[in-house]
C-alpha cells in the first residue's frame, strides 16, 4: 500500500504590504504644534531643480494613496529629500503624516514640477524670495543652491508668520548657511554675504512686526534693507505663501511693473501656492 496521505499545502508566506514609490523616513523635527520638517531617502533616479515640488503621502484607509503637493526643501545636491509641513489636526493627510518616525515609509512620486525655478526668470541684479508660513520650503532649497548666488548680486528672503516660533525653521536654516563650513565651501563666503533675511510676525511681538505687503507699501521694508523700491530693470521675485498673500503680492509686483514668468516664458516673477492640507 502506498501512503496516499495528502501533502500538507504549505501556506503562502504572508505578503507584507509594500507602498508604491516608498521612501524611508530618516529624521523628523517638530518646530511648533503646527509645524514639522522631515527627511526621507532620495530615489537614485530623482533629479530636480531647486524650488520644484513632488507629490508625497501615505496610504489612505481605503488602501489608495493619499497624496499632496510638497515643495522639496532640500537643495538638488543633497543625498536626501527634506520637506517642511503644517500639521492640521483634521487634515486628511497631515493629521497622520505628523506622526511619522524614522524608519517609517512614505509614498513619493518621483516627478518633480513647479514654477519657482531660475529658468522661469530673466537675468536680474536682485532676487526676492517672498514667503509666508510653510511657503518657506522651496526657498530652503533655492537658498542652498549655488546658482541663486551666481545669478544675482543680492538675495533677499522675507518670511512673514503669525508667531515667532513659526520663523524658527527658516531662521535656523539661514544661520546654518552663514555658519556652516560646508556651506561656505559650497556656496562661497562672498556669495553668502549677498544673502539678506527679513523675518516679520503679525500676531506676536518680534523685532519686525507686520505683513511684508504692508511693510513694502509703506516703504518701511525698502528703508530697513537699504534698497530702492522694486523695479523690472533690476529685481526678480518668487512668491510662495497662502492664497491671499500670493494674490496681494502679485498685484503689488505688477504695479511695480514686473510681469509673471513661466518655464516656457521667463519674465520678472513667479508664484506658487504653499501646500495646505
Ligand atoms: P495675519 O496674521 O495678519 O493674517 P497663515 O498662517 O494664515 O497662512 O498666515 C501666515 C502669515 O501670512 C500671517 O502672518 C498672515 O498675517 C500673513 N498673511 C495672510 N494674508 C496675507 C496677505 N494678504 N498679505 C500679506 N500677508 C498675509
């Protein structure tokens, strides 16, 4: 008699769900109860221009990717990718994203796009980066890009936030650029001297209070910085903030005679909406 006892079917190994386009979180830093930044591994094939954004996110409860546009805050030469994000307690993505820890995975679609790029501007003498809140992110990339300093004699970054704590990510970054030896080597000390930083707050006392738009309208910002008002002959600008800010500043720049540019048609200024969940 042959032993006909059936061979027990080996159960298929449980498949660990893998994220499409997964990247690993390498570090997370919380700046305030509303703001955090994090770094992730960079796909080997990902090339981008400083100032561009990508879609990133997590798997939603329905198993589908929940993605939002995020400016890449790290410069294009960095081995990792950095992002700067708001935390919205009932936001579909950031209510969960704010809890990521090193070792976790996020989804990152490696297709960078965006208008806040040097290619969208005509040559000029002075570049203005105008940010509110997390709109600082694309400038965190551009401020660490040697091209920014090669293209201009003067680089002015303005950052308007409600409270002092919300300026900290930007303030620390500027401090790093000015004090880090690696930055001096990469950007050149004489280039770093071109960088001017103009932080303002609107709802908490700080050395400079007020919206940048109001400070420019009154002439105070130009007087503080010791520069002439904006003109299309010399000045170029990139804007990234909340919608009302973008619209108001865009109108102001047009009044100064600047025209909006695009990748296909370089002009005097470009605009991008900061990510909000
Ligand atoms: P304010 O406090 O006067 O509203 P938010 O956190 O809401 O995105 O705002 C970020 C910063 O942008 C705040 O300091 C806010 O000032 C400022 N802001 C909002 N709207 C405008 C605008 N139209 N022009 C200039 N700044 C603005």
